[in-house]
C-alpha cells in the first residue's frame, strides 16, 4: 500500500486564513485568523516563530511571497495593503494606498513580480506597481464589471492578463497592461495591444459564488470552482472559450492548483484534496481523493443526513442514537475546510511534485505527489 | 446553443410551455396505466420549465412531477433505471415536495431523498440549494 501523500502536517494555530512560503521554502508566513502575520522557520526538526508582522488592524486575508525579489505583500479586511521588505533581521512594511472602501480579500504577485493585484469587497481589483522615482507603490483600480466581491485572482504567464472570480458567479479576464511597467515588445500580440482594465473575457458558467481561479502553467487552460459543487475548465479563454462543467459528487471547492497541463488539484469543504485529470482528448474528470481515510462504514454522510431528517419529520430509522453528530473527525490530514493551496517544488519535467494546503483547522499540510499520480505525457 | 433571452416572458411562450406540460400529463397517465412509473417520472422531469419565472408554469410542472413521483413504489428499483442526468432536477423537485408539508408527499420525498443522496452525493443537494436561477 502506497505511503500517504501527506508528508508533513503542522498545527500552527486554531485557524489559518492564508499562507505563503519563502523562496527557499525554509520559512512559512501565515495569518492565524487575526490581524497578524506569523513567520515560522524550520530549525532541524522543529518550527520556531521568527517574526510577527503586526501592522494591520483586521484579519489578514491574503499573503503572497515573491520568489525572486523576496518581498511579502499582505492585504487585510482593514482595506490596506503592505509590502514587506527584509532588512537585516527585520521586516519593514511599506503602506500601499489602495483607496478601498471595503475589505481587501486576496492578493497575488504577478509572474515578473513587478505588479501585484488585490481583489476587494468593493467590487474592484487594484493593480499595484512600483514607481522608482517616488519610491512607492501606486494602485490603479479596475472598477467596472464586477457586480460583487472579488474572491480570487490569477495571473496569466504573460504578466498582463489577470483572471478574477467573484461572488456574482462570474469569472473574468482583464488586461492589466501599464505603460512604463509592461513593454509592448517587437511582436504585437493581443495581450500587449490591450488597454488597462479592458475585459478580455467573461465566463458566466456558475450562478453561484465563484472561487479559486487558476491558469495552467502555459496559460492555455483556466479553472475555477463554483459554490454549487462544480468545477469549470476552460480552454482558449481569449479567442474561443471552450468550457467543461464538472459536477462534483461532494462538497464545494475553495481553491484550485494546476499540477501539470492535464492534472489539477481542488481543495475545499471535503477537507481532502481532489485530483482531476484530462485525458488525451482534453476531457477533464474527477480521479480520486488524494488523502487516504480510515473508513467509517457505518456512518456515511448520507445515512447521518437521513437520520437527522428522519428526526425532523418524526420517522424512526433503524439504529437511533440520541445525538446526531454531523461532523465527526474523518481521520484525514485536515479536519476542517481547506481554503488555500500553494505550489512548492517542481520536478524536472515542469510539473508540481509538492504543494501545501492550509485550512480552518489551523493546520498546514505538505503533500507529495511522487508515486501518487502517474503523469500521462 | 445560441445564447438567447434567459427568461421567456412572452405570452405565447408561456402558452407553449403549458400545453407541453399538458401533453406530458397525458403521456404520464398512459405510462402509469402501463405500470411504468419510472418512465412516467422521466417524462415528467424532462423539459421542466427551469428558466421561466412564471409561477403558473412551474406549478403546472410540479403537479405533473408530483403525480409521477407518488406513483413510485420501488424506490431502489427506480434508481436502477434512472439516468444520472436526472439527479439534479429530481433533487430540486424533492425539496419542493418537502416544502409542501403534506404528510404523504413528504414521506415519499424523504424515501427518495435518502436513496438519491446515496447515489448522487452531497454535491447534488448543494446544486439544488445554490442554484437560484434555474428553479422549480
């Protein structure tokens, strides 16, 4: 029997909102569901708290740590964003004025790390870039189009296109081309010809809240999750969107990660990463859950549900217990909803071999895909 | 399918839907007389007016679905011949049935709900709860 895919499980707090790794993966930054960001470092075999970044007034909803420039960007419900730079042994914050009148919900560095995007409850997306002359970050806002809060963001590898999901159920792709920051280049492409804030595509596949948008590494495929227990895979978003709607058997997903062009992982309310794969024709389907669970044969979710309903309507079912517990610990790595999935190590073939997840149970779990997924090439 | 107006509110379209439901009703009565309750249920579920906002149409279709649903005696057997494409729409009608509060209807709905959840999973329930656009 193959070893379990969860190679490391760390209980850092009671609840974690988001997390990010340092470029060399020796340190981890996360928000323990309060206004702080804790940075832990692994010393031999024990995690020690190294820094506490305490500048925000409310919950830190998004953290991203850039790989090359080693900067941490944090956003919070307090409508602010800070870019933290390491100077010696301290992290020095720089306030970025977002001009938001609602909470900031998510943040992502662009692939070239010269911009970052912030999604907010003000139905807008802020694109921030660094202005060398004045030594500060400027925010340009995309105010149009979104009819509700922006829940997640994903940068296309071309550093210009940004995909967003919103609680209005739609997934949109915008251009974030900024003169002086992005270059037009000798070859004109649709991306470099586009204007800032221009909507490239709008996907109206879900009538419910949308979360967890992600591009595949090449930018060819886009995936996002709907709160109606669906996951959507869309090819060629820019030219001729071809979407596949996958209905999930179980609870909805909150975040998605492409491990390769044909394998994706979804995480959410089932507390167990779900593996999706595309066959040779490009047809996506659910493969299996990643984590092996200790089987509890007598208490399936369905029978618990019908027991509860039976009590509501006064029917007596077979074995009745006095208390119906809807959420028994299921014996897996995570005990509560997984809200965040972050890639860690890539193999030589460019596919992701390790990733980490964090959730409402306050755990961060590192997963290894070696021997668990055979990559069809 | 070309994108067209999501909601068919023109009178003639509503009349077309109602007459389609009446057609279904006649077919269902025939199938029930032939002791084919599962076929009757499939007929009732097909072509349900999800996109329209007109309550008359929705109620008319519900009556037809209810008739077929109440005629089912062997719930386990039903699932042997009911294709998965009907699961989501059936779940929506089960909740409509549960909301009536009528004892026999609720009993039947609960029986079917237990088996449907086993077959289709919690995702099916979620889709019926979360979808506020395509309602029954």
